[in-house]
C-alpha cells in the first residue's frame, strides 16, 4: 500500500480543486493507400501510438506494418506522442514507407503471426495419446486407427461448420465444462484456434539470394519462398504440424489419403515492397496484397480468416501476437518438445524474441551503482519532478532486471557445465561468484532437503548481509518513515535480484567499486522504451528444454520405450520417497520461528492506520475537559494514569505516613514520573535520530502518531500487536466485503505482501475466515501448493544430469497428485500416505494449521498443479491428465524448466495512490471523483510505465469499471479491450488480470446488447476460472 501523499502537508493547507478531465469516445478516420478508409473507435486520451495499435488490430489494416500517418493541418509523419484530441478534423492519411531489412523481416513476421491461429493452437495430439497399448502391436494398425480418428474429427468438424457460423466458438460443451469439476486442459488454447479454416500459407522461408534484373543490388533485401494453399479446402488435418515446417498437407476424404501440394512462389524483398519473379511480375508494398493477386486459393483463405476474425470480435483484439508465456505450452510444441517450435512473435528467424532489453551483453558494463545514485539524487518535491524521476527509475530498474536475469542464467549454466557429479555439496553452499561490470553474481546450490527454507527475499539476510535483528529494525523504520520517494531512494533493494533455475540459486547485486568516488563522474545513459512498453521480457522464453532427442514417430511401435520409461519412473519414485522421508524427519525436529521477518510495508500500513484513527477522533466533538482516567500518550505505550496509580500504590505500601499529605505526595510523584518519561523519551528520540536521516525523522514526528518517542523494541512489539490484532482481521474483513477479491495464490500473495503480511499467517487467516468458505479454500490450496513446492524444488536440486530432470519431475508429480495402489493409499483420502503425512507436519510447523480434518476430495488438483508449475517454473503439455490413476504424468509431459525470479516492484507511487483514491471514491459512490482520479492515475502510469506495459493495464481496467458505473458502456468497453490486449499477450491467458478482463467485457458487451460476444467472453472467464481455486458456477 503506497503511503498517502498528504503526510507532509502543512496543517490547514487547503486542497486545490483539481480540474476534472473526462475522456470521450472519438471516431478516428484513416485513409488507406487503396483509396478506402477505416473508422477506428478511440478515446480523447489516445495518441498516435494508440492509433497505430488500433490499425494493427483492424482486419482491413492489420497486414500493413511499415507506414507513417499525416494530417492536413499538422503535416506529415506525425510523432507517436501527438494527442489525437488535438487533431481537427480527426482524419489521418496512411502513407506506406520504404523498407529496410529489419522492417521487411518484421512485416513477414506479422503475416505469419496473423495466420498462425489456423495451425498453432489446435488440439494437441501426442504419441502417448495416439499409440494405445493394444494398438502398438502393429504399426500399420496404429496408423489406420490414427487415420480413422482423424477422419472422424474432420467429418465432425465439417458438420459443425455446416450448422454454425464460419467462426469456431469455444470448442467445449458449455454445460459440461462449466459444471464438471475437472477442467479440460486439452482445450486450453481452443478459443484462439481457427484450425477448422484452411491456412492461407503453408510456409514462408528464406531462400538463397537471387539476382533479379528489375531490382538493383542496393534496393534488394532478401529472397523468399512462399507456399500458399492451392485448393479450396473446408478442413485441413494439419493441426499437429507446424506451419513453418510442412511443405505438404493431407486431406482425409472417403477413407482415402490425397496429397495436395501448394503453389510455390518466389518472392524478392526490396525497399519498395515485395516482388514476384514468376510469370507475373508484380510489385506490392505488402506481402498479403501480392499473394492475393498471385493465388486465388490464398485470397479466399485469407478472406475467410478475416471474416472469422470479424465474427469472433467486431471490436478488434485479433487472435494474434501471442507468446508462449503460461504453464501450458501451445499445442504445436507438443509435437516437437525437443525443438520447441516458436510462435511467430518469438521466432528468431523473423526477428522475433522473448522481449526484454538485456539479451546482449553490452549492458553488463553499465556503471549501475552510479546510475542508481543519480536516480536517488534527482529532485522529487513536486508531482512533476516525481513523474520524471519515476520514469527514469522504472526504465533503469527494468533494464537492470532484464540484464541481471540473463547474466544470472548464463552464470548458472557456466556452473552447471563445470560441476563434478561425484563431489558432495553442502546445503546452500556458495559454488561460484564473479563480478561483471557493476554487478556481483553469486551462485549456490539449492537445498536437496524439502524441510529447508532458503532465504531468497530481496531484502532478506542473504541479499543484504544484515543479521536478523538489525534487518527487522531496518525494515520497520523504513516503513514508518515511508513516503512517495521511498522505493526510488532505496537503491540497495532496487539493485538486488535472485533467480532460481535448475536446482541453483543466483543472486545478482549492484555494487560500486571503492575507487568510484575518486574517479571522474560517468555520463548517465539514455534510457528508451521500445513499443510503448509492450513485449516486455517473457521469462518463459529463456526456458531450459528437457528433451534433447526427437520423440518416436506415430507409426513406430513404442513398447520397449514405454517399458523403459515405466522402470525409470518407478526407480525415480523410490528415490523421491526416500528424500521425502528424510526431509520429514528433519521437519519434525524443526522448532517454530520465534522472531519473524518484518516487511517494510507493514510499517507503512501501520502508521497509515494510526493516522486514520487520529483523523477519526478529530472529527468527533471534543469534550471540554478530559477526565484523569482518559489521559493517554497518543494511544500508544503505557497510560500515564496507570503509571501514576502504580507509583502511588507502591508509595502507600512502603510508608505509613504518606496518608497525611496525599495531594502533595501525588503531585511530587506525578512530577517525578513525567520528568522520567521526558528524559526517557528524549533518549529514545536520540536513538531513532541516529538510525534515521533528518528528513525521515521529521516525517515520523510530523505524522502525529507519537512513534518518534518509542524505543526500537517498543516499535517492534507494537507493530506485531498491530499485525495480529488489526492487520489480519482487516484483511479478512476486506475479503468479506469484496474490496479485495483474490482468485489464486498469486493474487492472494500480492494482497498480503502489499499490506506487509507474510504468508506464514495463512493458517491464522483460515481461522479468522470461518464464514468465508471461498477464502478458506483459497488459503488451504495455497498452503498445499507451498508444501508441494518444497518437495519439487528439493527433487530438482538432487538431479545431477539434465536429461533425468523430466523423469524426476514426472515421478514427483505422480507421487503428489496420483492415486497410489491400496498398499500406499491413505485411509481417509486418495493420496499417498507419505505425502499426507508431509502435509500434516508442514502445514502445522509453517502455518500452525491442522489439515487432519480436511476432506482431501474437496481439493482441486488442477488448481494445485497450476500454482505449483508457476512457483517452480515448469511447462507442461496441454493434455487431459487422469488424476485418478497412479501415474498421471509421463516424462514427455514435462517440456521445460523456466527461471523463477524475485525483484522489487518499481512504478509510480503517485499513480498507485491515485488508483487507490479512484477505488475509494467508487466504493463511496462518488463517480465523478472516481473518473477524475482514474483518468489521472492512467495518465501517470502511461507516462511512467508506457501505454502498453503490463502495469498500465490495471489502470485501463479500473477506469473501464468506473466508466461502466457511470453508464458510459462504450468507453468502458474500449478501455477494457485495451487492458485485455495487454494482459493476453504480456501476462498470459489464465492470468488473474486477463480473466478479470474477460469477465468485465462479458458484462459490458451484454449491456451493449452484443449478446453473442458476451457469451464468448463469459465462457472464457468460466473456462480459465476452472484452473484457479475459486470454482465458478454457471
């Protein structure tokens, strides 16, 4: 929770009435080169950069990538920062620009991206699914069954397409999917798949450079071979094949297999566009227009695809531009997990990547310590100065995070390559350290003991090198003196990152050299943010693939490999059970932690609570005189009255003559006590002044809470009392009032950490939430996920050879999720008895909660699996796992390991405060204030984080909800579409923010009477909601 900006305001300062800026819907007309025009629905707060984004999701203009926009008054080549509201009239002209090699490659990537939905997101079919045990006796029989199954799928799809529209709705039975307790993982991507349509392209690939007389050597960029569809096909059974790899396609028709070759076209890329070198010599600025003229099949297939896009969503948000950034890989990857065919956005062949800024090593040499020191010294007294400072802080920290992640991964891989498998390593032993530029990297081995809790906090003991006592004091003082500059000024925390990867933990820390003070000052680097903050680093893109060999083909018998695989799983599970038994023994001997860690956010929330209390008391009519019984020291510490009475009582016991002059004795005693308190208070203030800067101590004193009179020990004790008696009950109360609505462990963790609460209090939250069954379920599932996380991390840490990781992970998952045989089955629930024992002891030791009375049948295994994969960094194949079998998972289901990292959050403190103000105004029904605060919060976050960064999407979403409540459904829908556009591509399809956008859009479109579209989005909301803990009922 960001501290309030009003803490340092002088008493009696009048609030300036801010001018209200209300956004309005605008029609933006753009004239295209073919003398047609499109009308875009924008908002008065949009800029030219937003217009470019709107054009990219318009079916008429999505294939145009290299262009500039001009205006009859403002002139040619408008900058991206120009406000649309300043254009009179709001009519723009699109002018196609010449290509260079980079922009031409980007254009080809866009074309591949647009058509990818016809092949990349179809249902995954793995060898395990096709080759049943009874069919593996004869390869021909297996192939025949595969063909029959494919034919059945084709005929069913043709019937469905004949009876319904050409678009493919959610391909699951809505009633069954919404009411069934087990989600269907195999349909995770189906909403975004248009595999029932003929793909306009089979492939585009680079060719050897050809000499063409019509193109000069200076203008020629590169050569292409393009194979387009040559037949008008109703259905292509190539869902399992990557569009970039196949050169032929198979049709199933009347039990016959027919081979259909597409038309191969030779294309030359030049500065003016794309040129065909066949009989027809045609030059077009974009590739789609060229292929439309060359191939009627492509023209029809592309038109069908655009029609499907339009019928899917009339308001844009085309199903392209996705990245592989969830725990379930795209279905196309299931066919070749060793190669991991990339989606076009991340295909390096066409200039794509996983985003981020630190992929090359040139940023390693940046003087990070100097840059962060410059950041801390920037002026920040006014809102304008803080916005400039926050922008630099955000860009610098983002660059540091990306650079540190890539450097940490390279260092871990270096250590893995040098490791001797035979040497023994102690738990959490430092294996390697190095200094690269201004970064210090330290790598240690993760603990192969599931009961060991490794300190990976960015402000913990391991990262800071401070002992536990001093660390608690440091964080608490930071919190109670926090203001809007705290995060930017705490460069020691901003410059720390840790990465957990393949059984190793890497810490990256910014450190300055000793001679930097005497050396001449550096010139501060210029920071940029390409694409308005979009395409930020996708951590999944730096995955470690666990399959190094290509799997067996579908028509090849797999009996020997299945037997060998079963033996490997069995032997691996024996080792994991032994590891779990040893960890369980150590866990039972573990003592409860008596001195817990203190988060700095707790101090900020605590002092905010005290200030709210004081303001509430001031609003009440004060009595003229306070009785002696009401005298207290600011509501904190020991009441003065009790001290007086205690001293008086002691005096009466010690002397019998004191009764002769009771008033005089009482006055002397009170004066003595007050003198002692003043002396003690001054001593305490001196201690705090030595610990704090002058500005921090002044803020604490001006808070009018009296905390500056307390000792450090008293502050810690009082903060823990606030933690237990106020913060935790208030959290539960906010859950009950729906002010906070967590849907999974990730959002629950964010809510608790923002309030300074630790996850070790989950057991306490469960006890306080007796009337909130959904909150109890969420907390219980999160505790189980964290208990399983320790097992899985320990298993990964024990594996020496990378090629054994998939087997070990699959065995661990089978042990935790499978239903074992009767001999190993727990009596009361379908779970391994050893795993149940681990859950009992772990949850009691770490969370002080007894799981014995829980009916394990109520546990949603898929929600546990999702949370576990996210926390450990595992990517799975999207197929339907049989959780009622002893071995639901096979090694082939485990595709890769993804780094898991932690770092400080850095954005706009003023923007966050405005968002909180907008939420508060909305709750109170002050809609105009909510719109004003929300609009200004969005403006702040756009200025700091960029218009298309994942952190800005939250501001778009909140403003959409506020506008909806004002009755402006059109604007609300446009803003929510902006949020969804960012969330789907940057956060993933089943991220809580993405699911919220689906649900909100369903309501918005329903109010706009777009019922069919509303049903599509509500189905998406229900389907992805099944993968979270909170079950959504129709």
